[in-house]
């Protein structure tokens, strides 16, 4: 029974839709648990605040960690989006799982119960004991498995499976050790409270078991190593995805480190009345900054308007460096000088600091930009270094397939462009022959119009023509990264490279022409050899089937004549007459063969007489015009003679012409011929040469000659050829 593709699609589609629907339902359930649990925590916290009388949003109140809650709530929110749109990616489910554990109101209810809520103190202590290991799925998993699985939800390679299994088993083991470990409850609302779930039988092994907590930092380091390895092997979109996460992690780590550093000796609440206002703001930003990590993960996986993060990093480094410079100058002048002179900060010192910043801003900005470029884009040579290196590479005479890519690379690296192309002129268009970087998509050819010959410059791109002695040979083009502009130095570098590239592209063009000519000559020689072999075989067949058979018959008749001379003289005379006729026919046969090799009339009288003799035998009336044409080298005359015969043969076969004309002329050291007819003609631009015309072209090319075909449908055809000759007519060939 035949199974149609549409039937299979009909059967498979519901399964796929059902699978996706199941994923969506599961994601909604998990996200609903997080939302309900979080709202429940808020409600319970408010009830607890009513019991204790503590302000709800105070530093030590029930909702004092609201900033941290808001920051970490981004993980399950982004996880829900990923799980519904990219259900095959494990990262979305991991982030949703974090939200489930984070949203459970275990800690809030434990505190509420201890303060007099339902269940009382005993139930509250049980909930607080359960809450003790809850930081593992909320903190340890993002620090390990998110890094290990990012960005596609799979391990970097099968070799990491053992690491993931040991890490997962270690985290589960630590979770249960903390859950049932005997001892006090850390951070309990009730002072001196002990774990009601603790198993005293485990106390002798508790110290050894807790050593396994080292699995978490070791796992975090290993996951970071896997991320670095993945980044080194990555290309294209995957590399951009990794850059988003790494950039977000660096910003979060920097903000948090700064917050911790400035908070030493103070309080970490984000709303302390004893801390300066700027420190409270910094602490709040440090905590809320954690939201950047799930946002970076979501944007990079969904690839929603994903762009090159290098621009963000570059600008962030530049702004950060300028901010540090301004802060250092202000502190040094206002605080430092003020402390030295023993006075308070004054408007005069502030004005002096502002003046120093204004004077040094542009030089510092240029240096900061160079530092940011070097940090983000790596080593970038100066224009002088680029030109020197390019000249050295040209001097090393690399092959064309190496030289043009090296030129594109020097252009791209020297200008810091996102893309660089080298164009070569072929006919009436410019074709891209090399691009940098290597994985860049090929560009489309451009017409060699007046605009391309003049070149174009925009804010972020440049197209510069390459000339040699005024002739357009190609072009160089660059495109900057989004948000970057061309500088005057980079424009000058492109123009200087274009000036140097003229001779290079000229040599490239000459080399390509030479290679094409060599290939054409090789093919022509091969065709000539094949034609000569075919002529030899034809001559052999003609001799065997014609003259040889006639000579054999003559020998037989001569023996017969010898026998008849004495017995039958009359019959002998008849045989002798036959022998005379047969001998004449054999001579004519041999003469015809000789004419095919080199016509005797051509050797005796020259081109005009030989062609007129052939014209009289043509089925199409032929006129030969060759006044003033003399004698030339034997090879030149033979090439023109046989080329004209081949052209006349084409006229008789294909042209449907009423007449034809053969014109011979010489001058300027060249012998010229034209065979014209008034036949049907053809489109010479769209049709290739047949075997006859190709034979003429090969015959002339062997003597450095050229062929030209001029034909228009309905207006006849002209086959013209030229040959260099050593002198103009007069002397017959030797």
C-alpha cells in the first residue's frame, strides 16, 4: 500500500502539536507555582508584620529583601518565556525550576508560625529546617549548570557527561546532608533553635559529609572552564550569545564587588539611615544588577534583534575609563589639595578640577578609545605598520590566491572594520575576489559605473577605486561596526592602500590573462595534434583504398600483358591501352592527395591563383580579390589558403548564400583575408564556434594570428583573419 507524504504529515503534525502543548502546560504550571508562592510569601510576610509590629519594608522588616527578590524573579520569568518558545532548550526549564524553589513560601511561613501563626513554634522550626538547603537550587544551580549548558541547553561535548553527573549527584547529596544534619538552624528567627529533622546518628559523619560542599565551588570553576572552551570553539551566532552572557556577568560582578568594597564597615541594606545616600543607591544597583544575567540569557537564546555586543563593551569601557578619570581628578584636587592646605572643599578647588578635566578630556578620551579598541578588538596596527607590512607581503611575491586575501585582511585589521573587500574589474563590472573576515558572506558584483570610478565615503563605510596609469582595475571597500564612524586617519589609510594596490591588481590581471592564454594555447595545441593525427589516418585510408589498389591492379595487368604478348597480340594491345588509362587515373589520384597535403598550384603561383582555382569548383559563385598580394612564407600561405577553403565550405553547407567574396590584402607587416557571403547569417555573440571555425582559429593562433567573426541574422557572415608576416609580397617562398 502506498503511503503519501501528506498522510505522514497529517499523522505527525498532531503529535508535534500535542508535544508542544504539553510543554506549554507544564511551563505554565511551574510558573504558576512560582507566582502563587511568591504572592503567598508576601501575604504571609504582611501577616507576620502585623503580629510583630515591625515595618514591612524596613531594613529588618518582613520584606527587607524585596530588591533581591525582584532581581532573582527575572530567572523564572525569562525561564517561562524560553520554556514556551524554546522547549527543546534545557536552560528555560532550569530557570523555571529555580523559580519554583525560590517562590515556595517556606521561610515566610516558618517565621510567621514561630511568631504565633498557625502550627506554632514546632511547625515553624520544621519549615525553617526545610528552608536551610533551599539556597542550593536557587544559587548553586545557576552558578554551575546554567554555565555548563549555555547557550543551546546541551553539554559542550560527550566528555562532560561524567562531570555533569558527579556535579548533579553532589548537589543532591549536599541538599539532604544540610536538610537532615543535626545541629542549630542557621539564621533562625528563634535563638538557639536546633534542626528538628536532624538525625543524631549522622553526627559522627557530619564533618566528612559537609566536606562535599566543595563540589559547588569546584563545579562552578569547571562550568566556567567549559564556557571558556565553548567560547574558543564558537563562531558566528554562538559567539555572540556567549559574549552577551560574559558581558552581563562581568558587569554584575563588577557592580557587586564595588558595592561590597564600599560597604565594608557599614550596613548592607540598601535603605540604611547611617549609610550615605550614594552608598544606599550603589547597594541597590548591585543587587538589582543581577537581573542582567537572565536578561542576557533570554536575549541571546531567543536571538531577538541580536547584535554585536562588542559595540556595547567598547562604549562601556570608554565611558567607565572617562568616569574614573573625572573622579580621580576631582578627588585629587578637591580632597587631596584641600587636605594638604588644611582647608575645606571650596568653589575655587572645584573650578580648578573642572578646568583640568576640560583641558585633558579630549587627549584622555583618545587614549581611552585606543585602550577600549585594543581590549575589545585586539591588536590593531598603526597605518604606517599596515602599509609597511603590506609592502613586505607584496615583495614576497605570494600567489594571487594568497595575495588578495592578505590585502583584505590588512585592510580590515588596519582600519578595525567589521568587513573589508577587494574588488577586481572584469569587463564592465567589479567582482569581489577576496573578503575579510573569511566567513563573511560574498558580496554581489557591481557595475563599473562613474560612481564606482569616483569612489564613495559615508559615515561608516568607504569604497575606494584602485587605478594604475589612470585605468580602473578594481576597488577596496570597508564597513565599520554599528555605532562606529570612519576617522580621517582610516580614510587616508584606505586611500594609501588603494594607491599601492594598483600595481598589485595590474599584476594579478596580467597573471590571470597569461594563465588563460596558456590554457587556450594548450587546448589549441591539443586540437592541432588531434587534427594532424586524423589527417594522417585519412591519408593512410586514401592511399590504401585508392592509389594502392590501383597500383596493385596495374601490377596484375602487367603480368597478364606479359603472358599475352606472344600468345594473343591483339588482346595484349587492348590490355596495354587499359594499363595506360589506369596509370593516368593513378596519377590523378596521387595528384589529388598531394593537393590535400600542399597544393602544387599554391606552391607555384601563390594564394590568388590557388584560391581562384578552387573558386571555379565551388557550388556557390565565388569572387577572389587580391590585387597587390604577393608571395609569403610557406606556412603563412598554407594557413590562409586552408582557412579560406574551410570558410567557403561553411558557406556552401550552411549559409544558403547566392554569392561569396574572398578578399586578400597586406600591410603593416600583416597578411589579411576576409570571406564574406550574403547568406542567412547568425547571432555571433550567442553562438560558439563550430569545429570548422575552431579549426581556423587554431591554425591562425599557431602562427600568432587572429580570427574575427562578424555576422547578423539575415545580413550574411564575414570570417576575417590576420597573420604576421616577415615582409610584403614579391618573393616566392623558398
